[in-house]
C-alpha cells in the first residue's frame, strides 16, 4: 500500500505538472505562433533550442540549470539580492526546470496546429474588420483547440515522469521536492518492491491512457477530414 510520503509525493508531482503545463500553454502560445508564421533566419536556431531537451540527457540539462540557479550565478545572485529564496532545491526551481524540459512537448503541437490552420481563415476575418487580437481569440483558438488539448496532455504527462532534471535541481527533500519518480527510486534502492510497484504501475497505466487518448483523438480528426 501507499505510504504517507508516497501520497505527498503524488500531490507534489500533480501540482508540479499542473503548474508547468499552465505556464507552458501561456508562454508557448506566442512562441509557437511566431515559429509558425515567421520567415526569420533565427527560426531554425530557436526551434533547435526548444527541441534540445528531446535529445539532451536530463542530467546534463539539470546540471547546468543547477549551476544557473546557484547563488554564485547571475540569475541566482539576482534572486538572492531581491531577498527571495534560492531556486536550487526548491519547488520554484522544479517548476522552472520542468518548463524548460517539457517545452518542446507543448510548443511543437501548438506550432503544428497553427501551421495546419493556414492563412485563409485569418484573411477572411480581417476583411470583416476583426483586429489581430480578435482574429486570434475568435478564429485561431477555436480552430486550434485539438492542438491545445494535445499540448496540454503531453506537457502534463511528460512532467509526471521527470527524474533526472528534478533530481539535479530539487534533490530529494520529502514533502518539498520529492516527486513520484524519485520516490520510486528510493523504494527500489531500499528493496521495497511492493511500494515501487504501486507507484510505477500507476505511472505506467496513466501514461498508456494518455497516449491512447491522443492517438484516438488524432484518428477521429483524420476520419472527420477524410469523410
């Protein structure tokens, strides 16, 4: 059965995933829109930077983020000068690291959704006198709702299974930075396989259901377009 520390780790993980996903949807929308519409030579560079977490080992990213969050770094020093708590080994640091690590899982689906939208709907709305903001709210968002749903689900699910980045940035502080993936590692290290099975099995089932939902939605969309 689940221990009290496991339940606490579950709530921390869910809170981290929800916070990260919300921030990424807000921050990722203008980035994805710019990437979908720009002709700038910097587009490939920005896309490569955003996609870097897909190929970079999580511990490498976590290590450099830990250095960036340390009090000796410009970012850590600025935070300390404001009298704020250190980003390293804190929930805030976990959120910042998770936002960077999960960014491609949110930005890329949004970018693909904006690209597939095309320019025709916006041109029609412009001829009717809609402003840029009105066009985005009344045209882009409704037509891109499946892209937003996919981005939200992928961002949330990916954050649930983080290990290397959160371990490097947040350490393993029960009740503060200990997430499910770290709790599983602790149980395995202590040869508590029964508790590890409960947590690992829950993540396995939830991850499978997420993928099943995404593929099911994509199949229905494809059938609607071809019918």
